C-alpha cells in the first residue's frame, strides 16, 4: 500500500435513532482533527438507479420486491470504484446505511430469507466498523411521528429491528452496539472512540470483502 488506507465506517440503526445526525458529527470531528474523511449515504438518490429507488420510497412508483432489493444493491455496487479509490487515498468514509439495511429491510418482508437477501451484496468492501444505534421502539416513538415514506410504519420497523439483531450475530462483521438513548453528545463521544480505534487498525490491514 502506497499510503495508509482510510477506514470504512458504517452507521446503521432503526428510524429516528439519529444516524444522519451522528454521521455528520463524526465527519466534522474527524475533519477538525486533521483526518481526511468524507460522508456517503445509501440509498444514494442522486444516480439513475437512486432516482428509481427514491420514487419507490416516496410511493410515487411501485416496484416488485426482489427488483427493488437488487436495485438497492446495484446502487451500492455502482459506488464501489469510487469508495475503493477514496479509501486507498487515505480518506475515511463515514457511511449512513449499507448492505445491512438492505438485508434487514427486505428480509422483514414476507417470503424473503436472510441468505437470499445477502447474496447480491457478497463481496462489497467490508466495513472496518459497523455501529448499530440501538433505540427501543418506545423511545423512538417519543422522538415524534414517522414520516410519510414507504417503510415508515411501526410494525414493519419492529420486524426490521429483529432482522438487524439476527445480522449482528455474525462475527465476521465488526459490529458495535451504541446506546442511542443517551444525549447527542454522549452518543457522539462513543462513536468517536470506536471510530478512532477502527481508523488506527484499518491503516495496516487490506480492505476485505463482505460476507465472503
Ligand atoms: P433514508 O434515506 O431515510 O435512510 O431511508 N433501505 C435502505 C432499504 O430498504 N434497502 C437498502 O439497501 C437501504 C440502504 C431503509 C431509506 C429507506 O430505504 C431502506 C429506509
């Protein structure tokens, strides 16, 4: 490796756990400390594939369930060359949702098993750290109403939460559960500590492939 690579850091969690807020805070803190870092989010709604996904999530179009699952995965794969380039250049990527959301959301639908849902994402860049922002459904409810998008219903979110619990049993992924019911600043402190460790470890390790 010509220079020390950046780390691939993913934040996952159920709705209203504070993922996007925490991604932004982490990004700013890393940049302030002089570490090159950029943020990405999935789905990336700006690409051609992302626009199809966005219309689906906004209930402006209907897509068959397998089809939309594969589009979410394709939306990650289309970013892989850019992700690898950035990581190799030493930039740490802070990513708001990744393949784990992909599997948790689709496998929460009737008729889908975890293995089928994982298969299109096998071989994606393996995150160095996946932080799961844990918040109980009752605490999430206190943070306000759900939005209007397709998956923003409490029964479905509960099923998604269960699928995340199943995914977290997989020891091939570096999961870290974060207590998201703390204050925004305390959650940030936890996230920063785990991220700095991951960045230090990643420097001397080759990027691995997810679920392979
Ligand atoms: P936000 O843009 O508000 O995060 O919501 N989803 C996400 C999937 O079903 N599959 C995926 O692969 C990904 C990344 C989670 C996006 C919604 O899309 C769901 C909520």
